[in-house]
C-alpha cells in the first residue's frame, strides 16, 4: 500500500509543488492550510489531494487534524513541515506580537505537528520528517530577526531529532531554500530583483518550487535511508553552509 504523506502549508507556493510531486511519486497525500479557503478548495479540485484546515501554531488543533488525516487516509509515514509565515520589520520596530506569531508558526509548529506522528513512526520503525527552513535561517537577514531565528531553530530541531529517530528507522532532514519563484517573491518589483537579489545568486536566476519538491521526494524515498540530520542548501550558490 502507498505511503501516506502530510504536507503542512501544502496548497500554495513551495508546498503546492511538494504535495503534487509526492502524489506523482505514488504517495497518498494530505495538504494542510491555515486560512485561504478559496485557494485550498481550488487546489483540491485541481489536484485531487484532500485538504485539512488547521493552525500549526496550535497544538490541540494540530493533534486533532492529524487524527482526522490518519482516520481518512492512514498512518502518516512522511511529514513535510512546510508551513511558515513572515512578519518582517526592523528589530527596533518589532512587537511581541510580530515575534510570537512567527515563532509560533515556524518553530513551535514543528513540535505541534511532529509530536503527534512521532510515536506511530517509532512503532512502525519507519518515518520521514522533512523540514523546510530557509537560507535566512543559515545566514540571517536584516528585518527578519524573528523569521531568521525561527528558521535557525528548525535546523537545530532537525539535527537533534535525527539522532533520536535514527535507530527507529526515522530520518529527519531539513531543506533551506534560497529565493524561489513563488507568488510572494514574484511580487517583488522587477528592479529590486534585478539590482538587489539576482546579482547575488551565482546561477543567475530564481529557483523553481519544483526544484525544492524534487529534494523532498528524494529525502522521502527509501533511497535516502542513510541520510539523516542533513541540511540541504538549495539556493543557487548564494550561500554555502
């Protein structure tokens, strides 16, 4: 029977590409989303992938949703922690609300979604946890103290949990995308892209969501069973770590 994959934030942007790629690779996929009902329903109609609405920053909501996914589709074998938000501002203007919202989704969300599936993975002696961090969790970024801190935390979470999962047949890895041609990045004015972003990417272009998705599909596969605790930097050579 095909393995079950849950992709958080799986209906738009990079998450959309990951969900579709996993389905095309033969997984039974569920995608979560937080608030855009119209986009989620359109995604479900177009892809045939069921969607589940919950806030990853809320443990009880995450736990309940995961129980529903497992009831509907089956035990989760592959978890892709992709959901993330930004609340960008310079630190001297950053509020506690800006900080809590980003840490709550981007870092606490990893605990809230991974913890409810962990025991099942341990019992079945198989699991794949793939976390989506960011180049800015590796190098930092002005105006993103909260985001960079959360994404750096995702990397630490990965490295520690990988050590716990290894003997139970569970791999835990993290992907750090650079600038990817998502709706959010495409909204950046072209002159800003041309002057302030593209010149710093050695390959000379934005990444494609499908390129991140292919990394996920590999890490989810049996072929990647000896890879755990790894950080995959998919940034066109912009930053080496």
